[in-house]
């Protein structure tokens, strides 16, 4: 994405009688089938093989659509500008991808996305999870520190989309269940937020929080001074091992004797519920992707102007060896 100053300097080079042609030509650039390749090719800072990460790569001609191809001398494989991006093998234009991303940021359903973008529902579903997979890279650099609020969020197991031959055996119907509330039949999403608004939403296993689950997120927390939590023993054990203060907020109370509360993390859980309402049930195998997208949208709201969020999301979804405008 060029800066406003660069675009202004280009426009100043035009004369009055040169304006009509660019104005008529500009919309076609966004609708070109090669538009995604052209953008990524322009932003590329180095040629790195997406398969073996070697830099021993050379240009290897172009396709019939004038798309640049590359050849890796190390692993002997070919690739293009869009390899390792959401637009890999996509014949759709930049304009349609931006519309789709905007729909995702506004929680449109697959039906609404397919109608607005001009694609099928199955393509919209595929695009959605390609986008979520690429956006997941954003959370890798997030580290929580200082005062941290932490709590578990539980979801029922959802096997939507599982093929019949891979479905588990049918359970017998019972008049009453031995597993009510939080049990090993529930998926635990460990959620945390620190004093600098860094957030974490991670699937850590089944059932209530345990010491093993806390070990799953150890790399995401550093220099914790105060851990605000409920009364689970796993949090108390973590604080003893990492020499930080555990401020316990008992169930049914708003705050403890030191005025610490879980209002921020509970508010995030409410936002998460509202974000998931329009999804009509989320498959367990895709749940982490939806959590990552929720986290990314929160980061966008904190850091990016509303008019640039779709473009920034697109930029975050292109290969790592390109420039980033965020």
C-alpha cells in the first residue's frame, strides 16, 4: 500500500488532459485477476522459498496471466508471489477479497458474504478459514505481563462438519447426566488480559483448569506480578511456582478484600458470546480459529482507524517476507 504522499506526487505529474483515462482505468485495477499477485510482488522485500525457507531462489518466468514465478535451487520447487498467503491459487480479484474481509470484520454469515462478494457459500467457508489461519500468526508475539486477570471459558463439544465415518460412537440416552456444569465433556478456553490490554484466548483441554493446562500458556506470560483469578487450585499453584501474588475473587462476589475483580475478563467473555451468536454453532475443530479472529478484531479496534481495517487485515495475510503497514 503506497502512502498518501507517494500517491499525491504521482498525481501531480499528470496534466489536466491526462485525468480522464486514469479515472476510467483505476476501477479495473481492483478487478483484475492478477491484482493480488501485483500487490504482493510490489511489496516483496526478499525472495524466500515457502517450502524450505532458503534464499537461493531465482525468478522463473511468468504465467499466461503475467504472474511472476520463482524457482528454489535448494529444494527444486517452484512457487509464486501468492504462495503462503490467503490468495494462493485464487482466481478472484483484490476487490472481492477486500469485500470479503470487510464482511468478516462485521460478522456476516456465509450466505450474506456469498451474496455480497459474488462467490459460493463453500468458497466463502474456505476463504474464512484461510483468513483465520493466516491471522493466527498475529498472536505469536503477544506476551502478557504485570497484573493479569485470568479465567476459563467453557464450550460444549461440537462435531459439526465431521464425516460420518469419523464420528464417535453414539452415546446412550440417560434420564439424568452425571456430568453437569464444568466437566471433562467441556472444552476449556483459557482467557487472560493484562494491564496493557494484551489478551490471550487459547484452547488448553477438557474440563476445569489444571496445572497441565497452565503449562500450555507458560510461554505467553512473563514477569507476572499479580494474578487475579477465581479459586481454582491451578492458579494458586502457578503463583507459588512463579513467585507472584494470587488475588482470589470468590465465586458469587464482585471483588475481594483488596478491591481486585475480574470485570475486564468477564467483559471480554460477554463480547465473545455476542461475537459468536451469529455463527449458529462453531465446530470444535475450528473453534481456535474463531478465537484468533476475535482477538485480532480487538487489536484492530485498539490500533487502527475503522476505514483502514480491511486493508490492514489483507496486509497481515500476505507472506512474511513483504512489508507490513501496521
